[in-house]
């Protein structure tokens, strides 16, 4: 059993207690969240996440693998493998970190639950940014309690060159009411939507799975460490 002090230290590290350095103005923490199946994680996710983190000066960008994605097919490899690949991908790449909370829940990965659990750990003024690729954003009205999401976070929409869906009417209304043109102008802990520019990378996990299943290389589409994990565990090959 860890000592009280050790537990307290780890409790505190989960809270947003970041003391300003002398002469430094304290500002609210900025936390980004990128959820996904990550089956497998690829450069489209990683480069987008890093660019957003730098552009917005995020203190942390949490990559959150989903357990049982409610809106899509069952992932092809285990949650443990998907998590391990994300861990390999972000090791030593601050401010990208892994948050495995959705894998620890024995329920579907509803984003609203995730945001509520994150918020419970954070100071009220912490800014939370939920990153969604354009395709995921267009599907928002099918999400559980989707209209409450903006009570807990801002939404940053990443353009996705391989996605050409049109937003449903419900989202057009939301965009008219809540979007701001400059992501740096997002104020307060939650409530607004902005689009963010990023290097367009038309890479998808589907394409990577197909390449691997047909015996082709995915080198440079995933980090080398992820490729090494895929090879070491024989993932996605035709025999799987
Ligand atoms: P699949 O091909 O299996 O559907 P995917 O490549 O879309 O997978 P996900 O894990 O479903 O990957 O994506 C997680 C999040 O990352 C989603 O919000 C998605 O829109 C976004 N995303 C994925 N690939 C890109 C990309 N190339 N550029 C920008 N955003 C992306």
C-alpha cells in the first residue's frame, strides 16, 4: 500500500495545481483530448495532435483510446494492443500523453462520461479542448447526450482531407451559434467551437489495416516504434 504522502502526491498531480514561476502570470491550464479507436494510431492522428498542441499552447494533449466504440465496428486488435501502440507513439513527445480511462470502464466509451470524469479532476477554470476530425464532428448528433458536450469543453475541428461529408442541420445551427473563427480566441473553460489548420494528411487506420492485410509496407504512415510493435505482434496481417 502506498504511503498517504505518496498517494496524496499522485492525487495532486492529477489535479491542475500548476504553480506559476516567479514573475509569471498564472493562466488556466489547457488540456486537449483526442479520442479514437487508434486501430492503429497513425501520423494523421499524431501530427494533427502535435500541431494543435503547439498552436494552442496546450499543457497536455491526452490521446484516449476508446474501449467499445459506440458508433463503429469492433476494433480489429485488442484494447491492450491499441493502447500499447499509442504509448509507443507518444513516448518522449510532450505534451502528448496517453489517458487510458475509457479502457478502464466496463461500459461503452461515451464521450460525455469521459468529459465528466475529466472535469471532476480539474480546476473549474481549466480549458478543455476536444479534438475531432471533420468526419467525427459530422457524426456528433448521433452521440449520447451530445448537446451537453460543450458544457464541459471547447471543440476543435481538425480538417481531414479524406473526408467530404456535409454537416447535418443540427450542426449548422450549432456552428452558427457557437463557432469562432480564431481558435486562439476561445475563451473560458468550455462552450465554443473552432476549426484548426493542420498539415493535411490523408491517412486513415482503414488504409493502414488494408495495406498490412495485403502484405504491403506502412512505413512512414505510422511511427517506427508502432511499426515495430505491429511486426513483433503480427498484427493486422492476413492470418489475423
Ligand atoms: P478508421 O479508418 O479505422 O475509421 P481513423 O483513421 O479515422 O480510423 P480514428 O481512431 O477513428 O482513426 O480517429 C480518431 C480521431 O482522429 C477522429 O476524430 C478522426 O476524425 C481523427 N483523424 C483520424 N485520422 C485523421 C487525419 N488523417 N487527419 C485528421 N484527423 C484525423
